[in-house]
C-alpha cells in the first residue's frame, strides 16, 4: 500500500471569470481551462460563496462562483479537463445574471482526492487492505495499477509544464 498526497483546495491566483477587477479596473480573463479540482464554500459579507479550483499550466486558479457557473460546475466530475467561458449576461427579474459555457473533455482526466472524497477513499482503502491481507496475489495487481497511475500522472505533469514530447509516449 502506498500513501497518496491529498490535494488542498488552494489557489495561486483568484479571479472572477468574465468580470472586472474592482481594485485595478482591468478585466479578468473570460475563459479558464484546466483540470477541475472541486470547490469549497467561502464565507463573506453577502453569505457563502463558492470558490472553484482549476489546475492549469500557470498553477492553481480559483474562480469565484456565480449561480450559473456553480450549477454547471456542479455537474463536472472532479479531475476532468474543463473549460469555462464567460458568455455575457442575460436579464432576469432580479437583475442581469452572468452566464457561462462549461465544456468537459471526458477522455482527459486526473485522479483527484480532496476532503469531500477523503472518507469514501479511506473506507475503500481499509476494505481493500483487508482483502489484500487475505490474498497476497493481489499485490502484483496493486503495484501494476500504481505504476500505471504514476505514469499517467507524469504525462499530465509534463503536459501542464508544456513538454508535449513526454506526453506522446
């Protein structure tokens, strides 16, 4: 059995996709593309807001949620390559609502373990450990799966660093 590092939901940069930075007056990017790591609630003056996290080539980016973005990203599988694009606003009875297009590449994903999946993973690990202790022949299979996962992770890291030759192996 091998230890796996738990990803923290932290961001190197936090943005409001498609909006304007109130401090500098400069527009934030209208699009983000990266591996979706999940979200967490953040308490603020208006109540709770969601902060969504993406692993990009430039580091982890936090994106402040809006009603439309929260709903759409709530359907995305954690670890999937995801692109979210601001498409403008549309009128509602409560004022203009920011709208987004969210796209997922289902063939491109990474393994992500965060606090919301930690309990499920811990129980499945303890179950698999009990099974492994009964049958030592599973050790080879576990090692082969771990090796395959490590190779996939290395290809993903190479892709994020821009080394396309390592990815094509």
